[in-house]
C-alpha cells in the first residue's frame, strides 16, 4: 500500500435535510486495501458511502481523493477521478441482456471488446449468459455483472454497498474472493456490510459504525472481537 490515502473522509458531519446522521467520521483508504465498514442497519454506513460517492454533500468536514479536496465534486467528477460505486441492490439494467449491459459501458470511452474481456475473464459464466436478460440471472450472476460493469471503468477506488444482500453464503464467499483479487491488482475497495464473517476474511482494515460514529477501527481480528462482545451481540460462531 502507498503511504498516502487514495480516499479519505476527514471529520465528516452529514445527513438528510434536518436529520443528522454522520457525526465526525474520519477514515482513510489506500490503494490495494480492502476496508470493511461494519455495523447494524441505521448506523450510518451507507450514508458514509454516499458521501464518498458525492451523492450527499457533507455539512462539514472534507472528502479527498489522492490528497485532493473533492468537497464540492459531483458524482460524475468523482467517477472521472477514478471512483466507482456498486450500489445496494446491484447496478444493472434488468431489462437489457448481459451483452447490452456491457455495451452500455462503452460510453466511458472503452472499447466493447476490452469490456467483454474484463467481464468474461473475471466471470466466465457470464459469457454463456450474454443473450439472457440481466433481470433473469441468479442473484449472484447479477452481482457479477454489476461488478463487471464497474471494473470496465478501470477504477482506482471501488465502493461496494451490501454485496452479500440476498445471496447464498457460498456465492458471497466467491464474490469476496474476487474482491480480494481486485485489491491485489491495486484497486482500493471500501465495503459496507451488515454481515461480517466473509468480508472480514479478505479485509485489511475494518471499522465499526454505530449511531453515525466510527467507534473502532483496526485489524479484522480485533474488530470481530468488538462486534461479538460489545456492539452487535453476535456469537463468534455466527459471525
């Protein structure tokens, strides 16, 4: 990992209308790092991700990419700076085929053949589904397609919101193995998850969010202990 963060939040306060959600959140992400942001629903995880992606402007604090302030940047500007988000519920067009979903990514200026190579080498089973409507794929295949579309933009930073939602544990494990491979290639990955077990297995750093604050940050082994004993009340064998 490089010594300078590729993405950082510095003392962020943010929310919706008059509702305050984030209360002084600071975190940093380095190239090649997987950072797992964990905690129960309503803790502020997804709000933090929306601040990172420019969907929510903070009331105070600063968002930086590679040391450069992106405080007032639009989501498009952040995307051009190398940030890509896979939203909760998957970022695909369900009424288009797999092939057509990939064609849509050519508007980024990348050739279709290169996009297909990125998608099909990473997820070979998608090549056999190229003419199938994306909405008829299994949940895991839809997430694979969503990840393929994101990786086609050649991001420096990948934001993942609840990757495991609605998926069988074996599929989640496979997807997080891909996340680990992506990080090994130098892409920084910030993962928001409610369920911790699999993501902690690939994370370099993990943080716990509760009531809009980052209450703890450290190695996955340290954070798992805190999740188990202090915050979520989950027994070790169910994490």
